């Protein structure tokens, strides 16, 4: 499994890419508990798009979105080097 950050990780099985999104929810006892939501994607490019899209949804301004996109671009450039 590849950990992207505290919120997202992903992995490949023989059929597709699984994207895991972690969030704080509540357990059966109503106490805070870390929860996981998994979605399935055909390509790694789709996984990256979903991570960026969901992360942008947490932004409160256009400046935050621009910074997030710039950071993602720089991170991918470093990984490519």
C-alpha cells in the first residue's frame, strides 16, 4: 500500500486501483473512531484526479486551490526526476 498523506493511501490489485480515504467517524459505541472509505479506479491517473478533486473540496478559497495544485505539480515533478 502506498501512503499519499494522512488522509489518502492507494494500492493495486489484479483488477484495479483501490483508493482508501480515512476520516474521523463514530464507532458503535458513539466514540470517535478512524473510518475508511474505499473506491475503485481503473488507472493511477484516475486515482490522482480523485485525490486532487477531493482535496480541493476541503479548500476555502481559490488561493488555497491554486496552492494545492502547485504543490501537487511540484511533487509529481520531484517524483519524475
